[in-house]
C-alpha cells in the first residue's frame, strides 16, 4: 500500500512507523502506516475514503499489547493530544476524549467531587482501550460507570453507543471491528475529594507493591478463569521466573510477562504460550490471553502454539479444581524443565 494511494489528511500520516517505542514491552515491528488524526472530522474523512479492504487498528498507550515482530499491516490509528481531556458534562458525569489516560479521568473526577472512578487510576491505558476491553480493577469495571461513547466506525460514520449497545462481558465488548472510540461519558456518585484522593493513593500503593511497574511489561497477561486467579494457576504450575530468551514471567507477580532487556515479541508470546501449556497440563484449566496480540510473525523457532480455545477441560476447566502434583514437564521447545522455581526455556 503506497502512501500516495491513501486519503489526504490534516493530521500526521507516517509510513513504516516503528511501534516498539509506543508499547510498554518495547518490542515488535512497524506499522505499515501510522495515522495521528488532527480531530474527529479528520479521522472520519480518512476512514470514509480509505479502501474498505485496508485493515485499521487503534493504538492507545500500548500497555496491553504485543506487537509481533513482522509488524502490522494496514493503518494503525493513534489518538493524540486533541483527544486527551476530561471535563464535567452533567451531574456527576465526565466527558472524556478517547486518548485520555485513566489517571487523568480519575484525577478530574476527584477534583469535581465524583467518586466511583478511582479504579481507573490503576488501568494503564486510555479511554478508547478500556471502553473496548471493559477494563477493570479493584472490584470495579468500566461497564458499571460508562454511560455512552462516541465511536467512529470503519466507514467513517460517527455514532453514539450506549453501554447496553456494547454487550459487555468480562474484559470484552461487542464494539464493531475497526471502530475507534473518540469520546466517552462516565458517571459516578458524590464524594469528598480528600476521600477520593486517599482511595487513589491506596490503589497506587497496592499496584506498586504487587506489580512490576518499573519493568518493560504488558499488564495482566491472562484473564482470570471462573473460580480462579490466573496468577495463582501460573505460580502453581511452577512458572514464576520462567524465561525464554529475554522474556520472563515476573517474579513479583506471575500474571505479568516482562522484557528483561532485548526480548523479541516472538519470545514474549512464546513464553506466554508455554505458561498456558503448563497450566493446562498441571491444572486442567485453559488460560485465555488478556493481552492483545496483533500483527505478523517473522518465521519463528520458538512459537508453535496450540489454537486458542483448545485444551483439556476434563479436569474441571474453570470450576474450582486444584493443580495436579507438579512433576517435571517437557517443554515443546525440546528441553526438559522442572516447574519448581522457574528455569529457562
């Protein structure tokens, strides 16, 4: 796809744009084109005139994303400063741009005496991302606080979708493919700014104590299966500290993968698949990725994962079973490894 075949824009359109600097893992390939629209109208006209066969993907802070080493075909849309802001729009309601960080949403709510949005302080992403994914933490989730959102569809149409339209479930929405959230309204309840600030500080301290926030990571790797906590299953399967190349299962929180230096995205994803395999074999539970994985793989000697959704559920799936005894397992990469105390692949 040549740049001269793309629609004219008022914002910034970059060919072969490196994405590694824009994602938390600091790994991965380039976008065929990266588009940073000047405003909503610029985004609408670009998508309206873009060949419908060209794939489009939105990128926020890149905190919940593996960009594969072969890069991303089509157009990656990144909402910049024009979409980053939050302001009071009604009683106990904030209107927030799609590029607004969770921290800015929660701090603006605090300043307006709006409680109930403190949990967004702990979500390392933007409004567009956590509206799409029904982001949540500390006992709350977006579905409980979202009123509605403005969305630019793949054909350039601007529509407003209510929370009911999104058909939310755990870490999932039915936002249409290729659609981009450009604004959203959140409603809380009345609270004292000092109490709201105290709760935000508690959440921040809890995250700092329990998560590898100062590492190159991607946030929670796997969704919690029904009746389980993903980190406990990973730990019981002996994956704490497990490494593959420059990728490692965090010692601090086992539902986090980290790039210890120069890991490739292939190594990070392959390590995640090995963790899934060990949990499946030891616990009979199929872990589902929470981190989004996008783009094309370069030919890999590491990665030959089972199809997603496949696995042996005869041992209970998500129904409160414990892990089997942790006997040494054989890695699909050909190395016998013990699940006790991590090890290397």
